[in-house]
C-alpha cells in the first residue's frame, strides 16, 4: 500500500531546515575568526542554566521561535538562523546585536517585553510569551467574518500608541504588518513584535526596500531598479503608511492587493493605487487616506493619529447606541400594532388578584405569541434579541429606550389600564438602562 501523501506544516518544515543548517558547509570560510566581537552587556544576557527550550510556535525567513521557560516563567525564544553562531556572517551578527540593543531600550505595554539574549552557542532572544497568536492568524481564522468596528479601532489604538512611543524614542519599525502584531491571551489587546529590521532614524540614508511589499510605503520602493544595497532617504512616515494598510486589513479582513503577486502589489503602490474604501464606514476613510498619502509630508504623526482614533471610537460607540435605541423604538411600535390587531387588553375590567390559573395560562400564550411575532421581524437588525424563556418569562439582550410606565386615560374620564403585555414590556425595558458614553480610554492603565 502506497504511503499517504501528507504535507508538513510550515513551522515543522522551517524547524527541519533550521536544524539542517547546522550541517551546511562553510565553503572553506572559517567564520570563527571573522573579526566580529559582540558588544552586548552582560546584564542583557541570560543564564543558560535557567532556560528551557520547548516546542516550535513560529518561523520566519531568518529565525525560529520556540515556547520556553526562563526561571520557571513562560517565554518565547527566538533563535536566529543559522543555529550556530560560528556559522553566521558578520552582517547577521551585527543585525542581531542591533535588534538586542533596540529591544533592551523599549518598555511599553503594547510592545513585546524583552527579557534577555544569548550569543553562544546560538544567537537567541528571549521575550515575554504572548499567547493569543498573531493578528494575521486570527483574522484568517475568522474569515470572511469581519471584526467588530469598535474592536478594530481599539486594536488600532494599541498599534498607534506603540508606534507613537517608538517614534518619540527615535526608532523606525519598518515592518509593521499583521504578522508582527500579537494578541494577548484574552484577545483584547495587541502587542508589537519583531524588530529585526527596525533601526534608529538618526541617519539620513537607509537601505531601500526594507519590509513587506504589500505594506511598504511608496518611498521605500522605486519605479527604476536600484543597485543592491543602495541607500535612499526616508523617515518615520514609512510606518504611518504601513499603519494605514494594517488598519484597512483590520476593518475589512482582506489582504491588501489580493490577487496580485508581491512585485505587482509594489508596482501598484508606487503608482498611487490604494485598497478600495467603498464599503468602509465613511467617518474612517479620511484618516486612512491621510495616512497612506503618496507624499510623506502629508501623512500625520502618530500622536495625531492616536487622538483621531479616540474620536472615531467614541463616534462608533454613539452610532451603535443610536442604532439600538432606534430599533427598540421600532419594537415598541410593533408591540402597539400587535395589541391593536389582536385586541390585547380590551375592556375596562380591573384585574382580580385572585384570577384563575386558566386566565394566566391564556395571557402567557399571548406573550409567547407576541415574542414569536417580534422575532420574525428582527432577523436583519442583529442588535436586539428577544426569545421565549423556558419557564414562561423572557430572555433578552438589548439596550432600552426611555419609556413612561404610567397608565393612559380612556377618553371618558376613566383611567384605562394598559394590557398586561404592554405593561410587561415597559417593565422589561425598565430593568435595563443605557450606559452613558464611556470616556474610559482603551486599555486603561497598566
């Protein structure tokens, strides 16, 4: 019997390549004497005796990420390729040292926390373990469903505040994308990771085409071919452009320039083509368009973006409240129409406290019939759910509108009692109150 044809998961394949790299020849070049000396302070280096490396949880082009333990605390262990430091080129060693240096300076609630590093026998970086997975993986798992807009704006605030902090400290990330954004265990916040190509912005010229094509700013690309390693001028605004594309992906749950190869996506970017905004909420569009403007000088700073995102999030909350209140008003009108069409509550007889159980059963059936009627007319709104309970009551998830519970006059001077159904509905609404617009900022204080 022929063996079953199976495909290895990407992480397992990368792990095998990772270990295979140890056996690759050095082409006669003994890099142990390449002249490069690490200058990583001992205080930033970990004690190997306290480190345990576990399963592979991720892989990139130049590293493998393992789950591990350091001093009995869960950590992520990023091991640079090749596995043995002696087989790494001086350029790779220099890049690792720069990443360690940048990460050791950073302390922010929305950026993965640096714990320590090691240079022998492997170049390793130890960080906190963020267990919610990447944003890219989470969006893919829920496709084609889109994320709640309020949650999307909350995540955008996490990113913006992290980037604001980095820029204030003179750091350009240069690879902002969903794959480098990690969700916390409760899936409520994001943390920025992977500073492999991040750098200080003190230099006037930097390497071109650094990052991921679909999220790269046009000034990082060139219509005309550049020599390998050529230097061009750009600044922190390249991160602002990438942020705009990430925000678009957050809201739409779509891959930017879907259907195009990487180079075709880069060509579209250089020619000022941007993802479609036709189906986006209109109050979000101006921010997106300003952030991905072709001219970097026209893009806002992250401090401005953060402030604008707070405003957009407040507006989103208000619009959701107005939608719920409007729907509740529609439901109340349907209740009145149902009462009129079925003569519920007709007559001026006062209720007897000793009414028979048969009357109560009849009234319960009337309530159940009304609930079924409302449910049939509420399928397209998605904001109010009213269902019969198992024991004769009601289960509800809604936000009420203000309503009076006073009795009305019958017109002949005699007070006319409302139907049980009408009074029950008003009582049901009074059990819930619409909270005031929350001014608490996303994430609170750590």
